[in-house]
C-alpha cells in the first residue's frame, strides 16, 4: 500500500488503484483504520457490516479532473442504549456527510465564485480542469454558512444603488479595519435601527447627512456618537455658495482669467479624451511608403504580382495598385471639407468661452442647421483636447476664459497656496461685485479652514456670523446644520469619516455589474462580505 498523506495531507488512507484517461484521473482508496466511532454515542466499533463506495470530486491535477473512489465500511454499534445499530464510517477531514466533493474542492470552487461569479468562474474552471457549471458555482456559494463578523466599535454607513435614483441599499463598514460588515436591502431608518439593535456595542457612527440616517442611528444606538460625513458637508457648502453666486452670473462673466497650463491641475477638465490622430496618420503613411518600396523592389527583381502577394500575405489587387502607381507613394483621395466645416468656427468660439460639454455644443449647432452625428462633434472636441495636452493650442484657445459660478466654486475649494496669481486676482474681483459675495468668500474659506484643521470648537461662532450675514441662503444652511449640530461638530473635530467606504462601494458596483441577470441580493451580499485585503 502507498501512503496518500502527501497527496491528501490525510494520514491513515491507502492507495488501491489509479486510472488515467484523457480528461480524468480516478484514484481508488480506502481507510486503513480497523475501527470507527459511532456518530451518535461515539463508541468505537470494530464489527464490519458491509462495504460501499463513495465517489468524490477533488481539486484537479493539472488540467485533468481528479475523482476519488473511497471504499467506506458500515459498522455495527455494540452500545445497547444507542438508537443507531448500523452506521457508516465518517471522513470528516476529507468531506462532509452526503457530500459528493471533498472539502477542499468545495472551498476552491467557492473562492472562484467569490472572485469571478458564476459565468466567468465556469469559463475559467473549464480551462483549469474544474468543469463545473455556473449554476453549480452559485449553489456552492449559497450553501456556505453566513459570514460572521464581530460588531465594530466604529461604524460607517453609506448607501449604494440597485438602480440609480430608484432603489438603494446600505453598506455598513468597520472604520477601524476598513472591511465591510453587512449589506442591507434598503436605506430606511427602520432597517438600520433594527440592525443596530441586533448588534449592540457600536460607539461611533459615521453617516451621510440625510434625515433617515440620523433617525435610524438615534433609534438603534442612542448612546453612539454620530459623525456627519465631511465630503457631504463640503458638497452642501459648495451648493449654497453656487446658489449665491448664480444671482450675479452676468457680472461674473465679465471677469476673465487665464486657467492653469495643461500640465497643471485644473478644477474644470475637458470630458473627452482621444489619442492624437495626426500622429497615427503619419505612422500609417510611413508604413504605406515602406510597403510600396518593398513591392517595387521585388518587381524589379523579376517576381510576379501573384508571387509577391503570396510572399507578403497581401491581396493581389493591393499589389497591382502599387505596381501600376507612377510613384512609390499611393495617391490619396482629395481632402473634403466635411459636414462639420461650417460650424467649426462657432465651436472654437464656444470652446474659448469655456464651454466644453459635447452634448450641449451638439444641441447648439443642431439648432443652427447641423445634420451630422454627435460623435463627429465629440471627435472634434477631442482633437482640441489633444492639442491642449501637447501645449499646441492656438492663441485664440489658450486665452482667458469667462468666470462662471461653477468655476468660482472650483477656485474657492483650492487652497490659497495652490491658486495662481490670475486665479487670486479673479476672486478679488468677485468680492468687488457685491458685498454679499465678499462676505460669502470669507465664510466659505473660514468653514473650509475649520473642516481641514479640525477646529470644531469654532463652529458655533461661525454659525452665528453666517446666520447674521443677511443672505437668505446662509440662514437656511445654518438652520440645517443646527438641526444636526452634534454630528457636524463631531465631523469637524474627530478624524473618522466615510472615506474608506467609497472604495468598497466601487467594488460593489463592479461585482453587481459582473453578475448581470443573477445579481440577487443574497448572492451579492455574500460576494461583497467575502473581502480579503
């Protein structure tokens, strides 16, 4: 008998026979022990009743499937008080009761399912020798026990979309380990409160500023510290300031400044990117030139056109074209103005004014008689973007741009030391338009300073100044902050935030989209919670 301890990492099993065919390796084995424990009373039994065989799938060997045929014995239980008179010996280190695969096979199949899902996992498994269907992989995942995680002390709560703007769920994250704790099927306050009641021990909750989040956290964990998410605080602040600036939109457009060079960071980037088509066209022309010279050389050596076509793996008509040409460079067709030609000057002017949205520009020129596709407009804008990245923009396009409320917000969000001199002068001119705008700039910069430096003790003073500024938008913003005062002050004091959860939200989106058609909530939850750093 040959010991299988190296193959299975299981002592006490012996090899009887090995059969190998084109796709499968079959190993017949049995247990060496002469006795077995009764599963009911744990009494050791020695009297054998009969034998039968169990066929188990095991992890493949190379690209061949591995099948184990284990001879299993039935024993008599000699314990008179035991209700089981006959039992089959168990193989706990190899497989589970009534299972048709080894434990390590199920574990490996589950890892493939966690990583790739059903359909992609089945495709990969077929190449590696697993040969399991996508439904088998998904059933394996669903049969696994519920993932157990300890209740975190510091909990992050964020939402994610089943269907954007329609159906949302909730992700719970451990802020200390940066690992997901659970997924909830909705984002209602009752669902979150029920989870917190069932998992006591949460001491701090970082959450969005929505009212449902606050109510659910207060109801489920009334003693926990609530922390408002700093990203959403900054976003709400930007929305308030943009509404105030929009009242003076026409005056803002009179302010022009030169944006940063293409190599530096800019708060308003062009949406569409495209490789340089001019360089690609040059490479194609050079390749044609080389091919034409090669064909002309072979013709001069006496080769026929058919022989040249076979030698260069070209179509015979292509060789004939180069053979009849007067010069080695093929004659190209004359350039056409194109359907976009009458509108290029308008697009250049709008680009100079700072409008880089392809959809909006397409709609504008359609109203002026353009009948082409939107793709053509976007390609034209992408060409401008290529020139901008290479620093080859025409002077008309690299000049000053108009200041809009959105661009002003981008400048205000930048730190003072990161602004250029042109941007600083533009903001000074904004404050000269109206006293409210000057006061708004100071309030926004002061709030950002409190947020970045964690000076939560200065919040009350800032709220009082903003409330008495005389601007209705600031009063409304202060009222909202005072309704959630404790959580906002904690956000401006403590370091905890929902930032670590954004990466898991992106991973959840990837998993959800990769399981299109089979992404039920239970399966999605299993794959997301099976997280390994």
